[in-house]
C-alpha cells in the first residue's frame, strides 16, 4: 500500500509517521505538502501530529482550509482509509470529517506520557485486525486533547459504533484516573459513520518498535494492510 503523509507548516509528527510506515510496515510512504490538491495516487492517508500553523486561533482551525484538505475530503468520501493522529485528529474535527471537538486539557497543562487505550470498535480499516477490548499502550503529547460532544451526540456515537478507542487503566477499566485530559466518556478516538476515517489523540506512529518504548501502535497501522490486500484481490491481483 502507498501511504500519503500530509505535512503542514508546524507539523512535527510527519517524519515519525513516515518512518513508522517505512520501517515498521515496510510499505512505501511519501510526505505530501499542504498545497497538494490530488491524493488519488495514495491508498491511504495519514494526517500526523504537531502544531499546524502554530495552533493559532485553536488547534487545526487554520489547517482545515489548506488546499490538501479538499483532496482529503474527496478521498474520504470515496471510502479511502484516513487516519488523523493528535493534531491530525483536531484537523479532521475542524474540517467536519469527524464529529466532536478537541478542547484544552482539563488540567490546562500540556500532557506528555504513556497511556493505555482499549479498542472499542473493530469495523474500521485501522482496527479491523484487532479484537474488541484489546489494550494498547501508546504515548500522548498534547495540550488540547479533551474530546467533547454533547450528551445527545454521545448517545448517537455509542449507537452508531463510532467510538473507536477509550482511555483505560492497565486492567482495562475506564476510570477517571485513567483519563489524561478529561475527555467525555474517556474517549481517545472516534470514526465517521462509514468507519473509514479515524482520529485519535495517542500516537501509534511513536510506538512501532520496542526500541523506542513500545510497539503496540504497529497493530493499528498494520491493520489497514489487510484492507489493502482485499482491494488488490478484488481487482484480480494475487
């Protein structure tokens, strides 16, 4: 599969994602500058973490207007797998490709730590190879990671199966203490109704090898390869 890693002024997780795909998955990946308007050559798209445009106004608010986001929207509408990580998650919500909003952490402090998340939904391309309830240890680094939706929308997300990851403790319990930023219902990641667009605050690309602290993130990144294999077979490949 060919991965397109979108890069904005201020991105700092783009090379992390690039190396995770190339070294961790052994797949081709390219950096895509924010002025690009055609992403049709890529099989899946990753919007990485960082501080796009310095997070002026609020995180992701300016990046959503970049030319590349129109291309992202087209590919998402076509069903292509899209993954937004941290700032990428913020950008996808600002672009209304994902529901909800990311607010300042409840502590009003930047949080940099390793956390546990529980896989809640496996119908997405990024979780299809994971079992429901799987626990993953992943790093976080954000100041505006508190996921928010109102009660009505939360009920709709639960009903539609759009909650993909939740913050939990090492035993898998979604406790207040395990919630690093005050996200509603301990939500760490969600998907769109169709399931092909996923956003999460933890960084799977920074956990693709035990030498850098852990390799649980590789399970998320590698899941999409199974989807790519199905596409190839559907086209008559081997």
